[in-house]
């Protein structure tokens, strides 16, 4: 199915024309999933994404075209369309040469053959049934359990006009469980896990565990009261609190926004952008995590990147085009949703290493504020740096203790402003459950986030309860 | 090259031969173009044809689906067999299966879903549009110093559907979108503005100059914005933001959410759920509408459905499956394997936006929101926001860094003004609205 080296050579030679650089991205991705609703397996689904995307880069310009027809004729036509943006200059007659076969990326995904082949559907359906039983048994208030189990295997090959030819075989497994509890109000709880690993993952992290956690959150939320409104101290919980780093800082450090000067972090490498308690990494090399890339979608190996070190901005996340325009190197951050999209600089797994405080010290230091245990997601506006994130589970803190659970609210802040207000960092860092997906420019890619418990001196909390 | 409908029919036959008791299949061919200009340069040019097959197979009412861009005959056959096999692992379901044969679209009026100018317009002119949009937006005001780019994108598609009852149909559609995202300088701060518009044809698209001026005004008008005080007050949502609120409301009338306990409107049909200004309609047959089609993704004829009439909930929006489950009839809202809006809109009022603001003693006027926290289970609504203070019936200083919060139920009840500025430039649209009281959280 995958075009061979000589086909890619002819296609890339046609594409390159007068451009600086051309690449071809081949993808064959199969996703198999089952969905459980109301105690019954409700639907099975198979998704197949198959095609080649061809890009031609010329300075700031990029042309792109894709084809789901893998014949050489169709690929040559696609190359011609992709090259339209780079025509006009004196065409260089230059042939592209590739190795005879692709070099397989060093796997970071557990088993060499990631998906076990035995009785797949039966296994997946069994996971869902076990999650359902455990979710309902967890608490008599649980009224509904909905769950999805998905297994994806994405084969990619990237061939470039400068002679790179690499392949990668990427598994992704995800179990997501949603519970609804009928208490004072109807409370929802969600928990998901999985990663770029084999289905064996769920022998260590059982479907029952995932379901019980979703049920616990649903029950907490079914007792929740209205969140207060106004500025207050906020403690962000370990794990999914990493959404804060992803939104408040991460997006602003992506190479495209900084090359264009549209990010508030543009031109600020070496400057102080956060409290000196703040260090932030983005890592494509963590084995088995959702955001891990043995090679990115341009064929560059994933890296461990220091974004912010003790409050000082150290560097951006780069794909090839933006790196080349900024005189930097690609950090293995060129990612795309599928062959139908050009790559963009994207985060992989973004997290903060441990600080010195204990969880107890941090919570005890707050007289009145909010403890944000976990987030359902977030969003940022790049130029000004305003971000919001949405509470999935949270509590009031009164006199150093967690008290009433709070109903869903948004927290709003400004990236650098919030990062300057980090006054305590815990020693309990961990990565969040593996189910986050990041959207940018209409493209969705799996990512990881993580953080220790962190205290922010003041954040605007968007509840509907006005105190006093 | 076989007709698109024939491809869909062949896939249905493959599924029936593989053992499905019922099946439907669609084949979509979509010709897409997009270009982006930044400063004086064309920086992106993308052009492709996307093809895809989606298949639903039923066995004892149990459903499995296949969605694939791999149309090579042997592999397509193998995946169809795999889908039929997957359905065996799904629970038997008395409500599952194709629509009743009487419900399919038979003929339909001209709905103007397709415009010839989208394919006919030369790429050079579309590129020139993007360059013009970028140039005008940067020239509008000297404080605009940068942009995230100006974009023109279009697509023409053929959607063909066939099923094992013998229904077969297809229709063409087109869409054009233009958008731009300028950034104004405010001391050391950057103030983004963005605006876009869409239509079925280049002829019907909002003029480039108008799109540019609106985006530029948004960026410049927010210069000097500060956090407002925390308060309870009237909130005016401009039409773009009101459309997002209506999208949140759609989730609560989506019968799938109702059936699984994920909607705060379950069991509320016939109840007053909003003020008498709240009349909400779903119309699949609106000529030129971006949500218009002759039939939904199951082949059921689209129609006009009044969802909320003068504040009273009339119906949910159904596909065939959830209609059977909830004892109703499909409203022609099946969409890509779930339930989706056709043209879903809030009926406009009589007065202008200016008059609406003038009648507001004090409050906030919201022009942008960020976040997506609405829970359809409880209706809890909370968003980050930007806009202006309203003082004595006039727009005052720009504000940002605040949130607005409430509950969709109480918001609909407190809907006390609706302006006349409804424009069908998306599938879900609303005019400018005012909610009498919500919580604004700032300092």
C-alpha cells in the first residue's frame, strides 16, 4: 500500500520545483471502537484514514495537497497542485534521492507489536461491560454510565526532499467513562485513561478503576454548590492541573505564533516570564504517553524541551518551516491530525517538575479560596494571553481545609500574569489521566499534561454566586 | 467514473452480502480550496479532493459503522465484513434500524444549496480576495500592526446516500468562508480581533471590506480594556456570541442527550422554559441556508420544526433511533452518525441593536467568549468574556478578563430583549439578545 522509495523520489522531485523543501506524509490509520450507553453496548465503529499529503515550502509560503488515491499518477498530480505556490521562480532541476526503504523510528510505545490480535472485539466489549458494572456498583446514586473504548493504529511514513525517509507505527488506546449521579443536583463525572501503548495497559489500570473514579466525581458533583465569583486564591491540583500550563504558557510558545510575532511571548527568550518557582517542560519522549512521538509528523525525533526554567523563557516548540525561518532547529513538534492537514508546531506532553512544598502545606496556607482538583479543558487567546479553564471537580477552601464541592465554573486569567502569581509548588507532581486532546486551527492531536499541586495568589473565578 | 449514488449502492450491497440485515451507505466527494494571506504575501494555498464512504450496518437492530477513505475494492470489502462482524458484539436493540420506508425524501423544491460561482471562480481571484482582505484590515487603523492572517476557503461537495430499502438520492452543496484576525497594539499589550462570514456562494458572501472593517473595529475597540467589577447585571450578547449560546442550548434539545439523561430539558415538553421572546426553530428547507439539505444523513426528508414557541418547549430534535426510543417521529436531524442542527435559529425581534443597547440602563455588552463549560446535564453556563460596559443606555469603556455565569434555564427565562439583526451565516444563528441578569465575575 505504502508507495515505495522510487515513487516518493519521483513525486517529491515533481513537488519541489522551485521550492526550498518538499515532503510527503503517508498515513494508514485504523481506529476500532465500541460505545456503551445505559448498560448496553450501543455501537461499534471502524474508521480508516488512508492517503498521502504533499507539502511544498518556499520561505514563508507553503502549498499543500492530498490524495486518498495512492497510485503514482494521482500522487504526481497532487504534487503539481502542491507546487503551485512555489512556481514562478527559476525552476531548479534537482532530483530527490531517498534510501531504499524507510528507517523505522525507535518505538516508545511498549510492545514491538502493540495491538494483540486475539479476540479483539470480545476483549473491548468486555472492558466496557466491566466499567459499567463497576460504575453502577460504586454508589447507589449512579443513574447512568456511558463509556467508550477505542484502539487506534496509525502507520506513517515521511519522505522529504532532503533525503529523509522514516516510518513510525503508533498505537493509541483510550477508555473513557462518564457517570451521572442523581443527588441534590445531577452531577457528572468523567475519567479516561490509556496512551500510546498496548491494550495490556488495562491489565494494570483496570476498567473498574477508571469507572469508579468517574463515579466518585459524579457523586461529588451531585452535592455541589454554586461556585463563588470574584478574585481569590486558587490551588490547582496535581495531574490535570497541567491544563493550566498547556493553555497559559504552552500555546504561546509554539513556533508559528512567535515567528509571526502574534504571541505575547514573541522575542522574549531569555526574559523572565514567570515566578522563579516555575519550570515547564514539553517532552515527546515519555514512553507510552498520549503526546509521545518517536518521530513527529515531519520525521524529526521527539525531544525533551525546556520551555521555562526557574521563571526564564528558554525556547519555543518548532516544526521545520518555522524553525528554518527563525534560524532554529526543529524540536520534533511538527504534528498533524491526518494526511489531510499541514503540520503545525504543537505540544507533546507538557508538565512542571516538582517543587518543595507538600500538598498539606499548600492547602493549609489558604484562608479562603478554591481548590481546582481537575479540569475538563481550557482555551487560550494567543496575542493577549487570556485563558480560561473549566472546572471538572473543585472545592471551596476555608481556613486551610477543603469544604463544599463546587459546581462547574470557568477560571479566567492571563498567562504571564498567572505564572507570576505562582507562590507555592508541590512535591507531588504527576501526569494527568491520558485522555486530553488539543485543538488548534481545526486540527486535533492527542497530548499529555501534568503538574504538581500549585498555588496561584489570585485568579478570577467565574461562578454565579456573588458573595456579599 | 461511476455516479456517486452507484458507489453508495455498491457499498450497501457489499454489506448485505456480508450478512447485514439492513444497511445504508453514503459517498461524499468534496472539492476543497483554501488560501491565506499575511502582510502582502500569499502564505498558504491548499487544494484537494476528499472522498469518503460511511456505512451503517444493522444486525438484530444492533449497529456498527464504517467510515473510510480507503476505497480500494479488496480492502473496502474486508472492512465492510469487519463492520458486519462488529455489529455482532453490539446488544440487540428493538429501536435500531433504518427509517420506515415512508419517511424518505421523495422530491424537494430547489433549495439553492449549490452555487456555480464557487468552482467557476478562478484561484487567482480567490487569492486576490485574501490579499485584499489582509490589506484592508491592516489599512483600516494605524494601531493595527500585525495579523494572524486572512483566509478564504471554499468547498463544493456531492453527498450520495443509498440504503437496503432501495432509497437512493444525492445532492450538491457549496460553501465559502472568509475570515481575518488583526492585532492592534495597546502599549505593550496586543489586542486581537477576529471576524469571519460564510455563505453558499461568492455572490452572497459578505463584502470583503465589511469583514475587514468589523474585524479591525473589534481589535481597536478593545484597546485599554480592563477587568470590570464583580456584579450581577444585564448581559447583552452580540449576535456571534448569542449564536454560541444557542449552540449550547441545542445540546439540551438533542434527543440523544435527552434519552441518556444528559439534558436538563428531559420531561419538559409542554413546559414554559423561557420568556415569551424565546421562539426557536430548526429548518432544514431554508433556501440558501448553510444548514439546508433535502434529506438528512438517513435519507429522511428535512422540514421546519418549531422547537420552542413563545417560551414553551414543543419538541426535541430527533433522528430515527432516538425518536423510536422516546416514542416520537424523526425530525430529519440525523447527521454524521448522531443528531445535528439544520438551520437552528432564534427568531429575531423588531428593534435594532442600537435601540436594544439604548434601553439597557446598565450592564455589559459581550462581543467574544472563550471556553466551553456548559453542562447539558444541569445547564450550568460559564465563559470567559470580552466586551464593553453599558452605562445609561450607551456603550462605555472596553472590558476583558471577566467571566459571565448563569444557567441556560434561568437565562432563557430572563431573555428580555431580542434585536432584528439575524443573519444566516452559520448553521446555528441568533440575533443580538439581552439576558436581564447574570453574574459578571471580574475584580
